[in-house]
C-alpha cells in the first residue's frame, strides 16, 4: 500500500477503524487532562519536556472590542467524500443565512470575568437560568472552577475529590507560584499584570491556575446576562463565519498560528496569535468556544456502523456544542469540521466570547437567528420530558427571548429518541399488563424460556433481556435466573420498569371505546430484587457474561416499509458482534420476530455467528410471533 492510498481514508475501508481507534484516544488525552488538572498537585508530576505557554503577551489587552460582521451565508458540514477521518457529527450539509452580528475579538479574559464576580454575579439569581442557578446552589461556587481563592471552596469535582479544595487559606500567596496548583498560577487576566488582577499585587483575593477564563456554559451565559445589551453566546453558524475563508477546506492549524496539539501545556494570552481574516482571535485553539446551539446531527447525518452510539446519546437537548478546539486538542479535534458537545455544567478546557445580533431597520421585528435547537420534546431517563419548557426556554430564556428571535427548530436525528413518545409507552403497558396472556407473545415467553433452559440444560446464573420494554417478561425471568439485566433504548420504558419495581403503580390509557385510565402494578410473587434495568446504547464490557439472552425488539415497526428502527440500531451495528462475546459457551439466545422481512435479514446475520437450534410459534394479538433459539456454533451436536 502506497502512502497516498493510506493517507486517503474512506469510511468503508479497514483503515477507518484504525483511525477511529487513534482519534478515540486523542479525545481521552484531552478529557484526561481536565481530570488531571483537578487533582491535588501532590498526585501530579510534570512530564519531562512539558512546556507551559507564556504568561504575558507583547501588548497587554486592556480592552476586548466587539468586531462587526455583515450578514452572510455559511455552509456547515464535512463533505462525505473528504479524504480524512471524521466523527459522525461532522458530516452532513446545512446552509443558512447569518444575520449581521458582532462578537468580542478575544475570548473573554479572566479580568473581564473578575468584574462579574466582583459585581456579585455568583449571588444574583437573575443572571442565571433555572438549571444554572440549581447547579450553582449545588456546587456552592463563588468563582470559576479553575480559579483559586483563600476561602476553602470545595472542588465539586465529584467522587473522592468532591470535598477537596485548591482554595487553601494557609497556602494562598499573592505572588509567584502556588504550591498547591496543577501547573503554574498566573495573573487572572489575559497574561499581563493589572493593578488589581492578582499579578503579584494584593488588590484581589483570586488567582487563576491557567490563562484564559475557562468556564462552564452556565457561567458563560450568566456573564452574558450580566453584560446586558442583548449579549449572548455566539451560535454555531456565527462561529463558522468568524473562522473566515469560507471556501477553504484545509484547517487553520496547518498554518501554525494556533495554540493546539500540545504546542504548549497550557492556554496562552488571548492575543498571542493573529486574528482570522474576519478579525477574531483564538477561533481555533487555546480553549474551546461554548455556543448556544443544541448538539444534534446535521441534515444527512448517519451513524457509522463501527461506533453506532458515538454521538446519538448526546442528542438529548441538554448537550451544547463546543467548537474550535483547545491547546490539548489533537487529531480531528483541531479540524474546522469538528463538532463536539458537553452538558452545560461539565468542566472542560472551554471558554467563551460574547456576541449579539445587529438588527437593521425595524428593531421590533424578530431576528431570524439560525441557532439550532431541538424542536420537539426529548425524554431523558430520570428527568422526564425535556422540551421547550424544560430545556430550551429554561436554559435560554434570559438571553434568547422568543419575543426577539426566530430559531431553527430541528428534528432529532437520534433514532432512539423518535420512539420516546407517551403513545409507545402506553402501547407497551397495554401489551404487557392489560391484554390476556393468550394475546401477547411477551407473556408467553417466560413459559417458553423455562422449557428451553430445561431442554438444553442451560445454567441459570445470569440472563439478559434486550428490548425489555416495560419489564413484565424481564421480571418473570427472575423466577429462573439469579440475576436478570433488562435493557432498552427507551428512557420512558426504563423509568416505568423502575417505578413498578419499587411497588408503585403506572397509569395506562385503555382504548376500549371508553378511553378509560387504569392503574397497573406488578403481580405478586415476583423476585424483583434479582432484576436491574439499564438504558441501552451499547453492550459495554461491564455487562459481563450471560447464560441466557432474550431479544424482543422486532415488534417495534416504525415506517411503511416495515423497517424496524430498533433492529437497525442494534443488528446493523456492532451490536450483533457483541452477542457471541457476552453469551456463555453453553448459553441460549432466544430472538423473537413478528415481521418476516426483519426475520429474514437478521437471521442471515445470526447464522454467521450462531447455530439455529429450533423455532417456535407464539400468538401476538392474532399475528404469529416466531421465536428462534440459537447457540454458539461449537455447541452443535
């Protein structure tokens, strides 16, 4: 293989999996660096050759001007045939008109954010969204996580570090290096020593661990609200405009004018590198930029079969885009096409800049802002329905009033969320808890399971039920196995299972012509303590091994072609490759089908990995349900 062939990586060739593994490690280099930064310094050793970025720039930044940009058109998305690796969310194509706006030339500096802190920003609820204020009360934060002060603030990092504090009164000093910080402690502005910003002076009680104001998205939005004048975070389309050179496909990092790829082991002054052709610094590198948009796939999005659940779990209306990369970003994280996301409260090497729209003419007319938000409610396990009222307006009500802006409300491209409707939940509850046993194949499966494990002398240690729905069959399996794990893509289903498991009742709408509502509960005599439920995105190594696996997805047909979304998600992805790995040598696999086409396509995949032992026909509301029984091929008699 020549170099040219190897360098051109396409999605359907073997090299793609190699690049995927490399790029996955690149992501963990970055996320691990954040975790390391949270550790007590006694646990950290500076690597040989590790070079911190300069703490001063040649020209101190005393002002962060707003740079105006005229209305323009922009295209988002990586071409499908682009000859380099990319994660699934990079692909797709979306063109939009971006109205005139202005944004700060530099990332928000620590000295700017210090003014917000001094003004009581962390004590003023009006600056914070509902979620942001709840986060603030939980964290009891008084300043950004990577600042230090003499007040003994707890880290809030979770786990064993939850009560640890870098803010140690006895060790807090006003000059030089702080002995308890990871890295070095610079001034709390952008690299120069101001009169009261802690650059060796006694004028402030705060110090920062690294240059550049790193913040959670909650803090960034609160700062914008404090600034007023319709300030907000940029949107993804505006960030693309700020990069400049819209026709350029190669990455700015190739010019060597950005703090990326561990050139330095820290962030750098916000004016250290030259601005883009449009006039903005650090659009690439230094720290990630928080933007307003929900994370979601672009039009034309599809998952890659080698990593089916890489991004779709984040299409929940609670993950927001971060763009541009940071000083520790490597590989495709540095790409102009990279689109990553985190929850608003997550710690990352991320900062922000301030933006605002520039309306023309009639200021009372709504601005058509191409900010991309999920247009329909998203159900999140344990939290319930997260729609306009719970996520969109709660998170953005302070900065993005619906009276001022029109938005782009997107369809969720995460297939698992399409089925997250109350109608599907009600149908499952009726099927499992209302109809007679003879009309539901689900209720016939426990008896069939008992017959099969007796016939094949199957061990009765652990069982896995994929597609557990609302759990009736899963609970019944506990009569035959010591441990049962029920998994389903649907958060609504899992929440209903756990509610029933606690002994509560669940409301069911019975469409018997009278539109009656009834309460259902688990029947007596079930050993519910043996059952655990988890939401399914993938079968990780932690699930362990099973003596019996039951799969009951095929009744969930979603379109006129009879194509099952759940089968598509699981069987046309690496999910099927995991089944032989998690089924014990003498274990049984039981798969049910109501759709002949689905049965044919999936059976052809299973036959490459298992031996079909027998089939059985069950009744499902008058329709035949075929149960197929499989074992590892080497178990064939």
